[in-house]
């Protein structure tokens, strides 16, 4: 063998050895979601398919594999897991492609789309077509992903300049953050964030927070911290080759557009529903400036990007990972998913090994839903999703705030009762920011805003120590929380109120 051949062989051997081990899903045969049997055979439905080879095999694999990578930093682990997930997907695609093409040509399925965050694919079919999917090589589990939903096209430019406005001005620049420039809103002091800025000098710099919401209004509160996809230009083309056109600052995967503004702000007083995404961003990394005289964001030098997705959660999370997201904030809930909960959980477990911290509010359903279903997907996912319940300014529990425990008895995950939420933050009468500027004159309530406070704290922690893996971050947040209700853990406030100063200090000490 020539010297070049030896080097090539050694390089190949090293890469093969470096490739992380994939696991097999347990069980004999192919599992099919029983919900298909209850579906009208004429209705088109979304089938979500898992191939047998996954990074996490059985339902207890998350904690087992977390121990396996105890000595590996988050950045390196992200690269290794991402490489392994994509390699597994490519291999499975090659084996499945011929049979899938046959099913498409026969009209049995349509719109097949491979995913790598969970090794599998999604498609549109009927309950009759599901039986044909079992013939695709490598298929192991088939989930009922719900009915096929139709959505309106994105607003056209001729509907008015505001409706066509997709992005923030690229010229908006911010000076380095000065903690004394604008008065912080009250929750920043309560969470001890000011001490993080002034005593530790940590402001969130270097972190990217992806916010999954339903609408984003641009304003100077949030435009200065807006992420820009380095591989994309605003030219109507897919410059970075990821299949998305003009995904500069995020993407609406439901309507296939880079325009994140679905609803514009009507004249008059602020509308909390229209400003929902704007408010979540503001809490995480909003910035005060001239004409915007308060400081709303916990991590004012962090960056953010927005994603919108209904049935396309896989594409949204994949985009976030490839952009290098550190956190992924989700202020929404999905009830009654049945076994399909397992898919959401597997997706976010894999995403956590790619270095993403998934964060959610605990939900607002304490008054009309029983335990253990007050907390739903995604906030009920253990280990990989961090949920924040809500308290009021005086630290009393907010009556509508969902509480735990939750229960996991799906076909794939069977722990039974799981303790939730992790911690609490503020969710009642939070100052609502108006895009035109000025001091807030009204408020908003809901666990949608407790989650971003959790997310902003994590951004500060990762700014202090970028190598913290999600399960390490979770441990620190829990250990440093301030008990506010029954002594120790409770199902209403978790381990207590977030203490950003102690959490960031401990994160930095572990660097």
C-alpha cells in the first residue's frame, strides 16, 4: 500500500472510530399508532415514521447516554451528535428511497420529507396507506401526526407596506450594553439579574436564542439583537443551500417564507396576542435605547431568531441546531397527542445532545384541566425540556399556572409519574412593551412569559460557560433556585424561583 493509501486508510479508520454509536429501537416487528384505527379511511393524515436506528434507542436512553459523555464539552458533543444523526439519516434514506418512490407514484403517500433530528420521515397518507409504509426498509414505528392542515399564503406586498414587511432594518446597531443606561423592569431585579450584569460582567454575549412563536412584530426593542444567518442574503434565492429562501433571521415553516410577521399591530393600545412573540423576545434579550427608556431583557447582548411552525416542528428544530442555537423558547402547548408525544420527546432529547436548551412555560390550565394533564407537550417532557411555572410579584402562586406531576405511559416512554415543573418565574402583570416606544402602560399575564425568563437566565449562564450541557445547566438552575412555597420541591413552583446571580456564578465556577 502506498503512503497516501496508508494515510487514507488511517483517516477513514479514525473517522469510523470517532463516529458516535447509534442504537436500535427495542421490540419485535413494526409498531403502528392505534389512533390510525379510529381515523376515517378517506381522510388525509400526517404520518410520522421512525427508522430503527436512532441515537437514543429505548425510552431510558437519555440519562444513560448523558453519563457516557460526562467528560465531553457541549460544543464538541454538538458536532459529534449532529454528524452521527445526519449520517444515520443518509444511510436510512438510501435503503428506503426506492420503496418510497413507488408509494409516491401510486398515490399512496405524498409530500415525503426526511428528517435527521429523529431518523425518519413524514408524509401525508390515509389510514389505509399506513399499512403500505410497513414495507419501507428500516421502518420501525409509525405515529399518527394529526390531520393535514391547510394554511393561507403569506401576506403579499401589495396588501400594504406593513403587511409585507418581513425583517428588521439591517442598519440598526447598538452600543455596548450599559447597565446604568435604562431602568430595568421589576422582574429583572427580582431574579437578581442586575447583579449578574454589574458584579459578574455577564450580559448574554455569544449566545443565540431561537424563539418558536406564532407572530413577530419588529421594533427597536428587539431589532438590535436580531441574528443574521451568515450564509444567506436577501435576494430571493437559497444562498446557503438549505432549501429555504431568505431565511435571514428565522423562518415560517408553515407558510414557507422568511416573513415572520403574520399579523401587524392595529392602531391604538398594544394587543398582547399580536405582540406575543415580540414580548417573549423582549424578555430574553430586548434592549432599551433612546426613546425606549426601560431595560426589558435578561440577556441584553444575546441574539435571537424566530421560527414559526405548526406540523413542522422537525424542520424548525433542525434549522435552529444548524444555526448554532443555544436555547429554544416555546410558549405554546399541544394537548391530546397520545403516543405522538413520544415523537416530540425524542426530537427534543436528540436536540439536547446537539447542545440546545429547550425551555417552556408550564401552561395556563390549572383552572380547567386535572392533574396530570395540566402540563402538556412540550412542557411535560422530562430532562430535555425545562418548564417554568408562574408566581406573582409578591411570590404568591398564580392561580391559573399549570402544575405537576405529569405522567408518561406511551408505548415508548413508560416512567409513569414524573416531577414537573423545574422552577418558577414571573407570569402575572408583566409590563407589555409597545413597539412605538415609551414606558410600558399596560401588562400581560401567562406562563408564556415565565418561560422566556428561564431562557434568558440560561443565556446568561452559557455566556459565562458555553460548554455547559443541558442536563448540567438544569442541575445548576435547580440547585440555586430560591424556595418560595412548600419546603423543597413542590408541584406548583418546582424547586423555587430562579436565582440568576447564583446560577451564573456557579456556571462560571465550572468553566
